[in-house]
C-alpha cells in the first residue's frame, strides 16, 4: 500500500514539475538591452521605413524589430492594433470559435506587463474581425505579445508617417481637397440628352456606346472616401434627375474627427474636402437636364461612406473608419462593387482584414494605384491597391502611346488604366462640383478608379447573374493589351462598349 502511495505521489510531483517547466518556458524573462530602452524619434523611425520602401518596395510592421514597433507606438499616442487568431488567415470572428478566449488571453498579457486594469487598456474590439485596439506603453508588453502563437500582427495604430515627414521640412502629400469650380472647355465634353455633358474621357473608353445597351441599373456601388457634398443636389435630392430614375443614394459617416481614441461620435456624412463628391460624380452622377457632367453608371445606386478627412488614410481615426466602411459594405448584400480612391504608403493590418472580409462576401473592389509626392516618387502601387483582393487602377495621358499622368503611380500591380489627362491642354476629367450648378475638373488615379468602378457596374448590370470573376474577366478581355498584360499598365484601357456586349 505504501509503495502504491509513493508511486502516486511521484506521478503527481512529476506532473506538477512538468507543468511548471512548460510555464517557465512560455513566460521567458524579457531583458531589454540598454541601447533599446529609449524610443526612436519620428525622423529615425521614418528613415527605417524609407529604407525598406527603397530596397524592397514595401514596408510591413511584421518585419520591424520590437524596438522600432514600440518606438512608433510611443510616438503614436501609445495606441496599438492587435490582429489575432488561430492562424494567419483566421481573421473573422464568426469563423473563430475561440475568439473570445484568445482575446482575453492576450488582454491578460497586456494587463500583466502594463501593470494596470482592463478598462485602462482596451479601446475597442471589432464585432466582425479578430482585431482590437489597445493602449500599450511598455516595450516588454510588445515583446511578450509577439511571443504568443495567437498574434497575427501587432501594429502602431496612430503613428503618422506623413506628419513626421512634414516635420522634417519635406513637402507633404496633397490632401486632394478643394471646393473649386471651373468653366469647362468646349473641347472637353460633348452633350447628350436630356442636356448632360459627357466627359471627353468617356468617349475615349467608348462609354456612350455602352449606354445603348446598359446604364448600370440594378447595381449598387459603394464608395469609401471623404463623403458627399450637401450642396450638390445631383448627388442628393436630384439623384434621379433627367434620364436617371428609380435608384437610391445612401450616405453614411464613420469618420470620427478627434485625436481621442475612445471618441465614437462621427462628424457626419457630408464631404468637408471635395474629393468624395468628385468620385461619386464620375461613378454615378445622373444623366441630368442641367448641363452638368454625367457619371459612368448613371442609373446605378450609390452607398457612400465618409471615412476620412482627406485622401491619405494616416492616423488612428481614419484607418479605423476605413476598416468600418469596408466591413459594413461587405455586410451589405445589395453592394456588388466597392471603390476607394484613397490609400497609404504602407500596409495597415486592420484595413487588410476588412478588405479580405468584403472580398469574402463577393465584392469587386477597385483601389487607386496612388498619386506621387515629392518624397514618395520611388513608391510603386500604394496600399491597399497592391493587395491581391483589390483591382489597382491608374491614370494615363490621352493618346495611342501609353504614358502615365503627371502624378500617377504605375507598376506590375496595376490592372487597368483610364485616359484622364489631355495630351494638348493637360485638362483632366469634368465632374459635378461641390456646389450646385457648378462643374470642375479632377484627375489622378483617383478619378481613374471611380471611372473603372462605373464601367464594372455597366458590365454587371448587363449580366446580373454573373460572379465577380466573370465581370473582371470580361473587362480584361475588352482592354487594349489583352490577352497580354503590360508590366507597367496592366491590361490597359477598358473599352466599355466591348465589355457590355
């Protein structure tokens, strides 16, 4: 009997010892070298980012050292985004049975190393994605989290690369905003019934001939941008003007204009920049009787999201809003096409997750390849247009020989191009202005993207039972380089008339 008791006691001791050993192996002592205890300055952080962009053509926080990651967090109000899951591709909560358990486990690590309580660290946890935003101040916490098998990515959520560039006396990127109006040159449009102006670029892409077959009816386009002007009734109360009828425009606002991460009050649906109004106009403005520019898919529905203050999605509130817009459009069964003419110079994990979520719902997603600035000319196609789930579009000059527009990015990620800059005058694309009864010009890869989204709506309207893949294939087949793909311009300019036949 004594031998049996001793044997049991030994087994219990062995089991306890093994568990203790495993725990000690999991919780390794974190030692930070003295040289790594001081955070890098924004200039030093940007220098490391630029080095990666110059040598690799991209930058991802997953490749950064814990010191660099922590430094950027400290310089970004201590806000971090954590993407978690059972594997790299496990980003949806609905497909993760243990998502709550994983989240709580990671929060326990944070509260332990930060020596604080949950209410002091958790900002928000996404309802659709395995993503949460937290407050982290200690480098030890970053290191401990990166050791967890449940971490897909951990990123600074409010580090502003472009703001830091400006602080170094370098020219910042254009905001893309403006309330200007222009008198359109007669050479830049033709007139169609009932009295709408057809932009010259539409003729270049054979869009008026495509209208003899389809007008985008029955298709809903989602636009993620800076909102829509409250002063342009053709994108409001007169959305069904002229030959446009029986359709809807829904305006949503998810952007919070605050430096405070816990703030959730949005600043509304209205465009306070002008860029989003132009994109909505070129994609689906009505075939009106007011002598103003018509949109490509003039009978398509629109669902717009104000998700940023300008075209560069830099900072916590804009990136959070873009994430919310993509997941909301992904969950909207009526939306088939999403167009976003905004971007960032490097990847943002929560936006990647949201785009993959929308893509998984069958959405056809178009994103702008990018617009150059004085210090980003070395960058090719920007984020998120380089993602495999998106279709990258850029702008080219008018003419038979392909040449990028003055500010447009190119590269092997580009799928389609749009002629949006005139060869002689340099004029761009006529659109409805921010204000009532006024027109303006807009260019760059932004207008190219919204134009292509409109063409996709024409194709899908003609073939309502088609899948996203079928629509995309038809567009490729109608483009100028098909069946080949140019290393710089993708399949080139789409012929809308061929695409709808």
